[in-house]
């Protein structure tokens, strides 16, 4: 397993890739929120004070970018584990 992981990159490369993926994931989650946030376009009871001018597509985009951020954090953690394993 070590030889296979070393064939792709060095431990430094795995750790650097992991850190960059985690950074990207955290930025996406802070900007677009967790993917399971409450949708504003579906059913349910809401108390509104002003009307929303956002198109309904915005919830889908935010949810997708939230999932991408969450997956990036998980993949980055995996890369860091791989880098620690082969060093």
C-alpha cells in the first residue's frame, strides 16, 4: 500500500494537497453554509419580514457548493492521513 501511495506523490505532496482541500472546503462551507440548511423555496411555515428577491435556483447552487465543501474537507483529511501513513 505504501508503495502505491508513494507512486502518486511524496508525503509532502499528500499533506499539502490535504491542507489545500481542507482550506477550500472550509471556505466553501463558511460562504455557502452546510448542505442541510433549511430550504427557503419548499413547503413549511416561515415568518418573513420582507420578500426574497433570490431566484429559486439559488438554494440548489448553495446546497451543491455546500456538499462540495464537505466532500473537500473529507478528501483533504484522507490525503493528510495518507501522507502521515507513508512518511
